[in-house]
């Protein structure tokens, strides 16, 4: 029986990976601060310790610090301790075992020119600490011969970030978005989970992971809102105005370094420009992400 160590198994993506691995007949080690949904809990503080991976045949690294902290804040330093230094600790403990490292499309250089991103797209100039620390962490993983997965905007049951943040931005039945609608890739957590469990046998390197086809931004957001019983009119704010507002919000946030700004340049960049991932490299390994937003809308998570 294969033993799979899943870091961050109490979190959103990690819990899905751990449950699917157990359902597939694997023995699961849930490595992290809290127990996962299945298997045996192996306590680990990614910011301070080497994980105990004894008995593991494969390591799937989902643990990460997420958010959009103020530059130079203690929260940014804590994020680096997990996403970069924690990665170094994990790779040291893995000691040659196959490692699947869950990164993010946030590592890709911002701005226009992302209408069909392959894994060769430049990785630099990230607009927030999350993107910068994920890029630094995945560089360590790639150098160590790991398989690195780059999903974009992961959604699904248990999502504590993407959809809740979207719902919170509806005010008085109105949702303002920067610029006209564009095409965007999204990644169902089920598609990412399947890739995590298949990728240990793939050649080392980076792989984009997303739903089979991109979505029209406004239609996708409207579908998500309706799935959660929210009726809102979508209106467009000029992208330049949104960027100015984001810069002002981030400046004000520096006065309150423990709170994330309401609007950021990163959020505007991700919504105002087309960002479509080319998933043909993963497809060539036999992976096919069959889940889509239509499935989510037909059976949205409770709550």
C-alpha cells in the first residue's frame, strides 16, 4: 500500500487531496498543525520545524500561507517563513522522495500578454507577497526535482478565500469590477486534486492546472453569485481608476499593518486582464480536468 504524506491536509486543497488519496486506497499521513479529514496526523509547524516524513512514499505539499499582506509587515515575514523557508525544510525532509509541490499561477509576470500562458511564461514582477513567496518556494522545489503544479483561482467545497471574498464585495445589489469582461482560467479543487495524485509519476517541472476551458469573467461571476442565492448587477469601473484606488488603499493599509487592504493592485491585475492557462503539458501526461463551473453552480457548497 502506498503511503502519501499530504502537508496542509486540514486546509482547503490539502483536505481534498487527503480524502481522495484515502478513497483511492492509499495510507495517508496528514502533516500540519491540525489533523486532516482522514489518516494519521503528523504535527508540523512549517515556519519552524522539519516535518517527520517517516514511512511516506510520496509527498504532496499543499501547506501554504495565503493572503495579501502589507509589504514589510510581520504578516509578510510570516508568509515567507512558511512558503519559502518551510519549503526548504520540507525538501530537506523529503530526502529524495517524489514531491508534488502546489504552487500558483500568481507566480507569472503581471500585465497584458496572458491570453494563453504556457509554463515558459516569465516568472517575475509579482505584485504581492503571496506571488513572490510562491515563486521563491517553487524555485527551490524545481531545483530539487519536484513536480510543481500551477493552478489559478481554486474554487470548490471548503473554499475559505475566493468565493467568500467575492460575495463580500457585493454592496447594495451591485458588484463593481475593473474594466470590461475578459477571459479567465479557474481551477476546480477536484481537478487540482486529481492532478496532485497523478503528478508524482510525471517528469519533474512545472505544469499548469485549470478547468478545460476558460470562462468569460462577468458570466462566471454572475453564475457563482446566483449559485449562492445572490442577485447583483455587475458594473465596470475603468481599470485605471481601479488601479489608482488600489494604490490608495494599499497606502492607507500601511498604517494598519495587521489588516489587509480592501483593494490591491494584485486583485485589479487578476481581474482586469485576460489570464488563461494552457494545460496541454499536463494533458500530455494523461490528466484531464473534467470538473467545471457548471458543476459547481448546479451543486454549490452549503453556507
